[in-house]
C-alpha cells in the first residue's frame, strides 16, 4: 500500500485519559477511553504535512458512573465543550518510508483544543506500518490548569493529581475511516475497556 496520501482514522482507534488518584487511601489509576474519534493526516513523499483529529468528549467513559458524571459535568463540561481536537502545526519528516512491522518514533508539534482552550503541545509519536494500516501511538502530558480544567479531587474521598496523560492509539487507513460523530452517550454508557486498578497493573496503550 502506498505510504504517501491521505490516511483516515479507522475502526478500533482509541483515545482517552490516564490520571493518578488516591481513592479511599488506595493509590489507583483512573482511565477513561472512547472510540468515537475521527480525522485524517496527509503524507507527501515522506513528510506528514497535515493532520487533525477530533474526539466526542461525551463518549469518554471510565468504569465508575460517579467519575463519569464528574467528567461530563464540572470537570470537562461536555455539554458546552462537546469535542476536543488536535491539529499538527509543524510537518513531520519521517526520513524514509518505515519498513513493514518496524516501529519508528518521531517528535510532533500541534495545537490541542480542549475545554474551550487551545495550547501548543510537543510530544513523541510511535508509528508502525502494517500491510493495511499505520498504527500510531501518542501520550501527551496534560496540566489541568493550562486548559482551565478544575482539579477532579472530591473532598477527602478522592484526591487526584493536578495533571494527567492524554492517550491516543489511532489506526490509520486509506479507507473511508470513522464518520464524524457528536451524538455522545449518557453518563451510564460504556465505551472501550477502561479500568481503575492499582497503577502497577494498568497497562498503557501500546502498538501491538
């Protein structure tokens, strides 16, 4: 399959968050995920010269209904800010076409729009080229205050760090890709396989 051209975010792509917290005295990792993500990137020669991805924030769910209600309401206010997006602002020169099955790592710079605020972010991306896809992994550190996000701590019940990680594992395809979606789901809905367990046992997203 040609490397250059337009690649769209396809089925089973995942985005979400990962935040350390202390829940009733136990250190845990709060993880929320969604598969309602769409967008594309364009490769000219061996340069990624354009890319933008958007997620339906109402579909980001953890395994706790109380956490979901806080996320949808006072934390992210998804009714007012229904989507978040990341747009590349600098080209990425991959140097040469990655060999099939090889994982390569690059630096990327973009603008992250979230909670009504746009900030520049620089992060590492890992890419694996398969026979049909480009599998991409990005972990972006987030300080809540920079995006005017209230600290999610709840009294003495849950104490949450003032920062977290935005996780993204898009599977890029030359096919049609995921449709645009702003439907969302209720706070009791479930998307992906989020978990809350001791942090040493929470596996990060990774290219398989």
